[in-house]
């Protein structure tokens, strides 16, 4: 069957891409949680995507879901739209980094390729979105990411924040108030082996962060 890329399908592909960036497959339960749907609905959709022509995913029961080359290309196109839109909303319309995700979620499905090219050119072809995440290239390749989760650093290590992998407005406002934004220099002062909390120093300020936050902040070690 020929597969039309509806908004729902694009959302599935985008979320599968993000869940499989580490090289593992995406479970139906993980997809259901991210998309706020029942696991049975996820199973039905991924079976549909696996039987599409061309197939967009590879799926085997109890082994999870991965994207085919065609599925990955379609996912990267949506991600490129989303991250360019976030950058454009901040740069042109004065949105803050905690406001742009919801707007970009709506617009990513409807802009034309000509509109995408125009806003990219108008902004000087940005490499990253307002959260610091890399923007796929025009030929739908994801640039190399050489950052590491802040949660993996230990006392005595230094780094510069590259990006924050989060869309929750409250969390983003919290991090901004702390100064934990892309470009910020940090030093790890202490690590708790029991709860994995990290004590982070930024200039003269120190803060203790839990694993639920440090796992969403990516840094380039220095």
C-alpha cells in the first residue's frame, strides 16, 4: 500500500527517531508514553508503517521498532522543520525558548519546502535551535553530535553546555533562571553515588541537580 504521511504518522516517525538515536529499538510502551496513546494503538500503527510502500519502519513483535532509510529521511524532514521554526520564532517574533515547542509542533506539519528554505536563508542557515539541538541539514543528514550527557561527568570535570533535550516550559524556565543554558561553562564539584545528584558550579554559583535534569543537559567536555 502507498503510505500518506499524515500529521500522526510524522509524529510517530519523529518520536521513533528520537527514541532510537542511541542505536537501540523503540518499544511500543515507550512510544505509547511519548505519544499519549494506548500500546495497542501503537502496535497497529507500526504494523501499518512496516507494510507501507516503501516501508517506513522495521517491526518485530517484542523486539521494538526501528526506522528504515525512508522512515529516517521522513523523520529528519519533520525534525528540520520543527527546529528551524523554533529558531525563527525566537529570532524573528521574540518568543522565548520555553514558548516555542508547542507552536513549532503545530507548524512543522504544514510549512512548504519553499517556506523552509526561505526561513533558513533569512536566518543565515542556523546550525542549532534555541535549545542548542542540532538542525538536520537541507539534504536531511543529522550533523555529528560530539556532546555527552552532563549526568556522565564526575567531580573535577569541566564542560560547556551544548544543548538541553527538553520541551517542558517549566523546566526550561528553571534552567534559564539558574543560567544552565547553551554556551554556559560548568564544573562538576560533587557526585552522590546513592541518588546520582551532581553539584554543579557556574562562576560563583553552585547548584545540586538530580539525574532527571542532568540526563537532559548535554555538554562538550573541556
